[in-house]
């Protein structure tokens, strides 16, 4: 048998998730029930309700084919408590709860950070404290947040960041952040990437400015339970997208194999301007690509683009973490 490393697991099923959503509990327009119904009717099976500063465990909405992840979005604004001036920088962090029964009262009472913008020691200790309470912490929409390298390069402990945020895309074409992701990876951070809606639903669902159904994460889990889904998230067993799909991703001997829905471009990006690529601009496009690895790639991540200009991204895999050794495969 040939030596094979599965970057996306073989077992399990892909569940479609929106990991960032606001309801009437904060500044969204849909109730949690309406939010769930909207996503369920569009084929989603997982929704994280991440109201601003208010932790929510919406267990009662769970059913056999739909899971709501208990979560909250917290913020640390630079200038004003409510970020009233548009040039105010801000950290927005989604916290996804892997252990809702642990310290449940404390979580309900409030777990917002202090407003200590730029104090990396404090922010990193806050992220650690949240991890200790059972949360996976995600770094949200840096582009919309007016942030630059000096604001995020010192951050540690996130399990993932938003590479795409659909609400921010409408807000100023601030949705897509692949550069920030590569910068964080080049610093050696092990972090995954997600695509989300961050829907507030100020526009109707069929309006061109609707912020629903634009950025999603496909989580490959053994079953649709909080434990299985959170484990898959923690382990990076997912990819994220604005439209195109990544069906399979593995390394066989020294070859990276990518199987997708029809796309025009399949790129493998890494810790330098080197990249591997396959391009087909014809109507049928590509559904598979194979790339030889030389073992000098510190990390690899796959980015694909379809004919509508929509991207999907795999997570980044550091070769030393996945057991790929130069010359041994
Ligand atoms: Zn936010
Ligand atoms: Zn948000």
C-alpha cells in the first residue's frame, strides 16, 4: 500500500456550517428560531449563534439534523466602549463552547474581556483563560476591524481565524483576508481558517445585500453531536468556502492530491512566494490536481477559485505536524 496522509479525514460526513451569526438577542433582526429556520431551509446543519457580548446556549433549538453551537462574540475596542467612531480599531473574537456544562453559571454571567487594546500579554492571557473554560477562540474579520500587522502579529492561542466574512464583504468589500492568514502562519502560528456569514439580516434574505449564505465552513465529523463537531473543529477537519467545494485532500507518497467541484484554479500556497498551480479557464474547468511536494514547504494550504470568482480554502498544514518527512515518502 502506498504511504498516504489524509488531510481531510476519510471517515465521517461533511456538515455545512455558519459559524458566525447575530440574532435579536444582540443587533440581529431574526430571532434565534428564525435564524435557525433560515439556515436549515438552505441545507445547513450547523449554526453558531454568536451574539455580541452575550453568551448563548441555544440547546432547545437542537434536533436530530440540526446543531446550534453555544457561543458568543466578544470585542476589545481601542477608543470607545461601543466603537462609535468609524476609525476605532477593534478585536472581535468568537468563542465556541466545547463544554457548555462546565462553569455554565460563570459563562452566563459574562466573560467579556477588559478594554485593553494592544496589551498582548493581557489579551493572550484572556484567550488562554477562555480555552481553560472550554472555548475555541477565533480571530474575526481583521480587515473590517481596521487592523494591521502590529495589531495581530503578537496574538497567540486562536484555534482559527476568519479568512472570509460575508457581512464584512457587504460592509466595504472587507470580506476576504488571505494575507492576514499567511502572515499569521509565517510567524509559526498553528491556526485553521473558517468562512462565515456574520449575518445581522438588516436586508431580506433574497436582497442582494443579504448577509446570509455567503461564507460557510464544511466540517467533516463522525456524527452531528456537539462533541463530534467541536472535536473536528479543534483538529482542523474542515475546509471553508464562498461556493466551490473541496471533496478530497490527501498526500500519497510525495504527491498532494486535491479533488474539487469544477473550478478554474487550484493553487497550493506556502511560506514563500513559491506556489504550485493548475489552471483551466474552459467551461468545464478542473476537478482534480496533483502536485509533487519537495519537502521544503514549511506549510501547505490549498486555495481554489471558480468561474464566478468565488474562493474555497483548505486549512494550512505544517509538514512537520502531519508527519511528512522529506525523502521518506
Ligand atoms: Zn465582529
Ligand atoms: Zn459578528
